[in-house]
C-alpha cells in the first residue's frame, strides 16, 4: 500500500504541474487514485472487484496505473474458475490501463514525464513536449506488466506446489496409518482364530471330563479326583490362554504369545490330551528327519488341534488316528481320520474352523480337505515342507 500511495502522489504532482488534462479529470483521478491506493489493503479479500476498479480508473481519468499492477498480482494469486481465460484477460486489462496511463505521461512536458526524465528547463526556456518515443509507453507497459505477471505466476505455482506437497504428505501419512491398521487387524484376526481353536479344544475336553465325572460319580474316589484335576488343569490353561489373547487384542501385547505357536512337535501333546479325555486315538509319525518350516509346523499343529476338537464334539466314542508323514521333497502331510458314529451327533458344527484352516494353509501354498470317506471322516492336509 505504501508504494501505491507514493507513486499515486508522484503522479498527481506531475499531472498538476503539467496542467495537460482538464481540471475535472485531474481532481476526479486524484480522488479515485487515493481510494484505490488505500483499497489495495483488501486486495486479497476482494481481488477481482478491486482489479476492475483499478483498471477502469486510468482508462477514464488522468492518473497512474500502479493500483492496477498491485491488483493484478492479487487476482493472479487468487486464480479464477477459468484459469487461462482469467489470467490472460487480467494481464491484457492491466496492460491496457498501463499503456493509457503511460501515453498520458509521454505527452506531458519532458521534465514532468516519468518516461522522459528530462531536466527542468531554465527560467524563460520553453517546455519540451513529447520527448519520449512513441513506442516507449508500450515497451514500458510490457516490461512492467510482464514482470508483475511473471512474479505473481511464479508465486502461485510455488503455493500450489506447497499445497500439493502438503496434500501428498497428509495422504502418505493417512495411507501409513491405514496400512498399520490393516496389519493390526489381520494380526488380531489371526490371533482370534488361534484362540478359537485352542479354547474350542479345551472346552470340548472339559465337557467330556465333566460328562464322565457325572456318569462315574460313585466310582473310585481316586478316579474322580483325577478327572477333577484334569478339568481344573484344562480350565486353568484355557484361562491363561484367554488372558494372553485379551492382552494382545487390547494392543498391550506383541502378538508373540507362546502357547499358540507350537509346531509338529506339539501334536503328540494334542493326542495325549485327547486320550486323557477318553478318546481312542492313535498317533502314527512317519515324517522324515529334518526341520519343518515354522509356519508349516504351526499350521499342522492347528489342523490336528481342530480335527481332534471335532472328534471330541461329534464322535467321542469312535476310534481315531492321526498320521504325520512326508519329507522335504514330498512335503508335509497331516491326516486325521475317525470312524463315523452310528447316528448323527447332537452338536451342530459351522465348519468355520476348517474353513479358517483352509485359508491359512493356502497362504503358504498348501490345502486342507475334509469329508466322509469309506465310513470314516477324514481331514487331509498337505503343506510345503519349508512353508
């Protein structure tokens, strides 16, 4: 605003001394120029109205076009709904106002013209008019408007780059948060699936122990005490596992709760627990020596755990067999088979556990199949050895 006011005052002084324009034009231009010089304070709030006024005044009355150049900066920074048309139109309008104002300046006495900048004549010497070349107003207007427009467009481009970078950074941060949330959700889903398998097995054993205790309540006290001890031990183990999983799901754990991460070596423990629950089950281990992959071992453990849970729920009185076989070349094969009961069991299964195991095996290139075969229910699983 200070620059605009100073240049306006300079133009008014030069125009007053030159006395070229009519008096009404001079005073009208003086008043409007002062208003425009003060109005540039609101150029960023009302860029286009101020620009239109700043361009119109020099075209009508005798005044400078400094306010139009300042307003041009504001409209170029603000932009318009039609960028190309708006920018070109604003530049041409400011150029026209500048040319008209500079042509008036060129027709003043040489010592009162900004374009001529000639020294003042000695007293008694005649004033020289039109000392500046005819092309001078156009060249000066081109230089002024070009410089102002170039600087404004560079500033606008810089602002847009900054905004784009800020938007990109926010998007990257949001994407990072979403990716972390997806990873956490997947991990919690995996942990919840593990907990389903473990708790289902534990609750099935407790149910069988309790049923046996109810039937044999008048038997040997030592047998009753042993069964009660098995119930207590199984319940305590299930509660410990539940505390672990709740801690992980609340975000307070690292997902590395140990009991869920047993491998092939833990299958014998599952079979032993089933035997303790009264299931007639046989374990056949035919796998070749060697280290099975961590994920493959954990998946094999989960398959046997789920299959034996289903045996305890649906065919607790039938014989079962768990076979673990394979080698590094053929892969790891898990087969759990049990005789079908004479009549369908009362428990209703959703097959959600087997479906989850199929998805888990597929993640490492394996597969799980389950269904009746020759009077037996067979769960057959193949996994890559180093999965």
